[in-house]
């Protein structure tokens, strides 16, 4: 079976890419194939990248405070482009209340500063693995 | 008599005993031998004297305290104006403007690119009308202001000058600084607009304009803060920041300016991270390297040109989301390091900034932290109290050595711009930040509340500042209103003249920008006009 493929994305005008790059490295070191979108992507572009790359998951990083706008837009695009099987998760400077709200909307997990890399890696492996086995059944 | 050799402790965090947070090797003990070749006059000097290792002023903070300057901005200009008045009433000594993402990236609040970002991480400033509102009721001739904006810095400066002149304050008396350090944007913070080479010309124009017309303005503030926040080591922050500064200086010299005409008004901005002595050593090394370079390599003659003056901010990246009150303590130590390192001004972070922009309460505690430091601890009573410490002096030397090694590497690339284009800095920083994160993962380093001493149930107890959904609509309406109530002929004419100046390297852009701003051209329109000529920068990403 091919390794898991994950798109690590930065959306909007937010240039803070330290977290996204560290996560990208950690996922790659855990044996996954990582596609980093680079900065300033629109929700449409992020979902298109995931589809073109046949990705199992999208991790979106936002530290500019625009999370309540951009996460729902990515969810909308996933739906519009028929890619709801892609595991969508994210992180950044996101207050706890907002994280709860985003999870209700369908974001699978929100990781805030201080989240252990291993926890993120384990989450991605488990959730994306689950989706795969569902698809192959 | 010792019967058993002393044993180093083992267990949590012991993996970090032999190195600083930046992986500089440490010994258990430093002695006079570590100062082997140190020559007091050559390497330290008295405070206020070359090479300024011990500080810029003979009396240190006895002569004058550092400026307590809290960075602030959110929502609309009117909301931020209220916060400024609050901070000034609480005893803050200068203002520092945080702009929102669309403003930093050159988009108006009603642009598609701005959706979700307006007023979120700073104040939205679209046109002169917003800048006027931001300073309403604040005497721009009396207060000093620092503005953190880089891509569109020349436009923000034009707006500041125009707003002051509307208040009847001459540009000649305006005090403060503007970050305008675009090189570190390509290196670390990633808020750019134009490509590096044309942008260097904009900076030279700004420095020349300020030198001639704004004698009290610190022309640009060259910043390592964001390099560190992006994950660099202390030595990388030091080296890359100074290298950026030297690149601007060389560009001005190449443009025919006399170094002593502009160098005294350059300033720097550093991070103060949690590794206490390493930070102090970094600040001291920065002054010494700069003084030597300015005098020996660039031949500056005015002692003020040799003096590296800097602002410091405590490390946002050292704050934790878990147990946020602990951040108050971290900030206090980091602030102390900045003061023992001889900073000229200081911003102390608020405990809640990992979650959101700071609440008024959190900002007040952060400011009080500085006031306690300044007035209660007595650390200001003696000038450079750590000077001569075996450890601090050898760590200062080590910082200087590491920085010099980086300067050589940068030169091999053919300078800062070429090294940016090759992705050198970006790769070095990504490596360092990953190394650091791994050391926390393995437990070599302990972060209290994160990988040790966790609370079983993390409960949120602090009040957060929320930016209302209405802000974006209000600000978008406001910029549309400005566009409808101005002279369209003046807008067209000033933008055309600006574009002509962009094509003519001998025509300074600043007066044209001030004319555009006075015609109420919006920031987005001015940026678009300039992008037409210069293009937009696109990064090749590495991780």
C-alpha cells in the first residue's frame, strides 16, 4: 500500500509558517508523503491540490485569527468538489470555544500551540487509515 | 576532601544541561581561564564607549529608563485609538502600532483577499482617514510611535506624516520609527509585496527622505524578532538581523549617501527568549559586532553611527496555551534579560496571546511587569551589572564567533538578497525550529505545563478579547465611503505620478506617496499601482 499523502496548507494572508513546516517535517519523518502548499492559498486552491495529489488528508494552519472564516470555506469546498473523504484537520492560535465550534462543523481535530508532534502524527495515521479501510471495503 | 565525584542530575530536562536553548555547548563552570584573551578596552570598554559591549550610556538606566512601549492594534482605528489612550493613561511612554493582515499585505478591507482577516491581528488602516482616526486626541508631536509594517511601510509613513500635518504638527518634529525591514520578511515573517531588488530601492528612498525631512525619526528598525519567532537560534537571529542591517547600509552607501548622515538614526529590534544568559550575551555581542563593523569596515566617524540601539520584545513563541498564567512569569524573566542586556525600549507580551489578541487586563499586567522591574528590583542602579562575568563574557564571545561564521557564509552566496533567493536563511531556520521541537518531544527540554507538570484537566479560565464579525463590514463600508467622497482627478493624477517615479530611480518615491495619501488614495490602490511596475514576490517554499 502506498504511504499516506497529506497536504499541509497555509491559507489567507497569514505568513506564520513555522508550525506548518514543523508539522510537515514530522509527518514526513513518520513515513508519509507531504505536499506543502506554500503561503497565501485560497480554500479553492487547497482543495484542488488535495484532489490532484490524491491526498488522504489536509492539515490547515492559521495564526492570523481568520480561522472562523477560512476553515468553513475549506469545508464548503470539500463538499462542493466531492472530496469529503479527505480528512480535514488544523491548528494555530485558535481559542478553545472556536475549536469546539469548528469540530462541530466537521473539522476532525484542532491542535493548538504545545500539542505534541507525536499526537498529531498518531491522529493522522489513525484517521486517514480509517478512511482508507472504509474506501477499500 | 571529596570522596565521590559530584554527579550531574538525571531525569526530566537533564538532557538540556549541557547546551543553551540554541544548542550552544555549555560547561558546568566558567573561570578566569575562559576570559583568556579578553582585553578590557578592546573588547568591552566602559559603558558609553566603543565598542559599547557594556551599553550605550555611561550611566545606563540611571540616566534614563528604557521606554515602555506596548505593541497594540485591533479592529478599527477607533477601537485601537481607545486602547492607546488607555495605555498612555497607565503610564506607557510610547505607542506601537500593530496592523492587521490585509494592511500588512497591501489589500484594502473590502478586497476578496481580506475576507476573515480584517482587524483580526491588528488595526485595519486603509487610507489617511483611518490614520487620522487612529491618532485622534493624541498629540502626534508629543508622543513617539513605532509602526510594525514592512511591505507597505513607505505608504504607512506617508500616512503618518500626512495625519500629523493635518493636526498641525510638522514632520520635522515627529519621533518614532517604522520597521520597514523587508529582508527579514523574505527570510522569516513572509509578509512581502514586491520582490527584493526593487524593494531595496524603496528603503533607500525612505532613509534618504527621513534623513532630509524628519530629523527626529528613526528611519528604519531592523528586526530579528520575527526571525527568532520563526524558529531560529539566538546566533541566527543575531547574525541574520545584523546582516540585513549591513545590507541596507551598503545599499545607502552605494546610492551615494554619507554613512554618518543616516546611520545614527537606524535602530534594531530583537527577541528576548527564555534562555536567560544566552539572550544577554546576544544583546551585548550585537552592540560590539555592530560598532566594530561600522567603524572599521564602513569607516563611520560619528560615534553615534557606531551605536546599536534596539527595542526588545519578549518571545511570543515561548508562551504556552496551557496554563496561560505561567506566561506572566516567563515574560518577567525575558524582560529582565532584555534590561540586563541594555535595551532602549521594551514590549512585554501578555499572557493570553497564544489564544487571541490580548485583553485589557492582560496588557495591564504586562506593563506592570516592566514597572516592577524598573522601580522595585533595583536592577537599574548599577550599569551593566553582569560585565566581567566569566560566563557572560565567554558566551558573548561565542555569539560573536557564530555570527561572524554566518556572515562569511552569506558573503559566499553573494550577499543577503542572493542568499534569500537561494533559500539559505529559510532552510537554516526550518532546521533549527525542527531541532528545537524534537528536543521537547524527547523530553530533553521541559516546558512547564506542556511536557511536564501538566494539569490533568485543562480548563480555560481567562477572558479573551473577541473581534466582532461586524468589524469587517464596518471597515469595508468605511473604505468605500472614502472612495466615494474624494476628488477622482487627484487620485488618478497622483497615482500616475507615483508610477512614473517608480520607473525613475532618481526620483524619490516618498513625496509622491504623501501626495497620493493626501488625495485619499487607499493603500490597496497605491500598492496596485506599484505592483504594476515592480511585480509581486513569489516564494519557493522549503521545509
